[in-house]
């Protein structure tokens, strides 16, 4: 997806977001959600629902797909962006979106602002954007599951990144201050600096080298290994102060491949300093130097993950010693349009966010089914979703009146 266009967001009605949320719910156990199921979940008449579906598909917030056995809709990255932005706007975390400031392998970064006109950074996770073959080699995303949504994995990555960022920030690690997250979007402090990969001269490379090695050891002493501690994930400001970013691939020091991940992080920094600054030191830490002082990894895992998310956490780990391809790439920042776009017109700023959160909570335990399920099982799952939606409606019907 190209530049994030939020102009349409302020013109979408309550019914548009009900339909988007209904499709999101339906995708919990359908790759393609039938229009009849969408209308049932959204509690809209079929005629009105079909009109809204066509409008959303026209603006590429939904995608219409048709196979030999089924036809219906699926949520696109744009539709998922709108659901996340609407919720963050309703929480008054952000109120406008500005330039795109960076593009990564699996994320997009935008400048946003809150009501106090404070500039923040919005990170939208885009897992699955690179080729599936490369992802399959690097990370066993699909594992033994029959079906796995890239939107779900992006949401899991955002949740994990926010949890680690908050825990590390509370313990005075040099990381951006986290503000909030929803679905695949994370709002954090805007760091004024440049990636280390763009720095070509240092007054004192030895000092920075020592600081980075101490940071790797400090993380390990807290039970964590970054997993991708490279020049692309380290920001440097005008005073050569380091800020660490990008945390979805963090692993515990209790991981079976923990020593390999640790040594790879160390080697990555050593190789970079040798190539870029012609600096090489005989002093570098090893995994045996780690003196675990606390179990931050255990605290984070117990703080907000569901049982299913804890099982899926392995999917976000970086490539192990037996995986193919560990290449890293850094894409330059892309300039966006001038000025920020306001997200909401001023009405219904809380309604849609609360509604989508209630629907998410009411359907959290709905299971996923494979494509080969028989019609009776599909009908049963559809009925469960419809009942879950009705339950959420009865508890918050004043929001949707």
C-alpha cells in the first residue's frame, strides 16, 4: 500500500465502521466473508449493507473476491488502518496524520499529532509485505496452523512491541516513550535523530561501541535479547545519544537459541564498526558474561498475552541458526504531502472506537476453522459470531442508537 490517505476517514459513517468491523469479525474463521454474514453481524438490511460494501470496496478498504465455491469480501491493509486510526482517534491519542517518514521491511512510519499539537510517531506493522518465500525461510509464520492471517500477525507484532517498549522505558532503557496501540498500530515518541546506518563519521567510535555492547549485556541481564540489534534499529541524535527501536523479534535468554541470537547481535555491531569506522576492539561480550538480574521476559509475557498469543509469540522470533537467509535491508524515508490530515470531523469521536473495542472483546474466543469445514460447522460458527455481536450490542446499544 502507498501513502496513508486519511481524507476519507472523516466522511465514513457509523454504518461504514459497523461493516468494516463485521468483516474483521468474519475473518476470524473465514478467508472470504460472505455478504450475508456481514449483514447479519452488522445488523443491517441486505440492501443497505451491499451498498456500503460496494462503497468500501471502491475506496479499497475492502477487497471483493470470488472463487468457484464462495464469493465475498476481505479486509485490506487500508481498511485495517482505518479501524486502528478510528480507535486511536476516539481515545484522543492522535488527531492528525502527516508525512510518511520511513518504510521498513515490515512496517511503515508516519508523523502524527495529538490535540496538544505534539508530534508523535505512528508505526503500522505490515507483516507479509515482502515475499512469502523469504518470510517462510526467515520465520516459520504459519507453523502447524491451517490458516493464519497476516493482519493477525501484524496485530501480534504491535502488541508485543508495545509491551516490550513500555517495560523497557519504565526501566530507563534508551527506547522511545510508548503512548498507545490498537490492532497493528503503535503510537510512540518521535525520536529526533538518524539511523546509525546513515552515520558516516564519529568523533569517538570507541565510546559508542562500548555503550552499545553494554546495552546488549544490560538487556540480557534483564532476560532479553533484541534479536535484530543492528545499525538499522539504532537511532543516534546530534549528541551521539543512542535510542533503540524495533522490538517485535525480541527473545528471552531462556530461548533454546538464545546464545546464538546474542552472539549474532554482538557480531552485527562489531562488523558494522569495522566496515564503517575501521574500528575493531578485542573486547566484546559473550553469552557467558550474562548475569541475569531479573526476569523481564517473564513479566511481559504474563502482563497481557492470552494463552493463544503466547503460543504464537514464536512466530515473531527472528531466524534461528538453522534458518535460511538472514539478510537485513534498510529503505530510505519517503516524503509525504505537506501538512497533516485531520482524522475526524468532530462528531462520533468516541462511539466508533468503543464499538470496535467491544466487538473485539466479545469475539476474542471465537475459534478459527479450516477451509475444508462442512457447511453445518460453518453455519454453527456464523451463528456464534452473530450471537456474540448481539451480546455486544445489548451491552452497548446506547453507543449505536
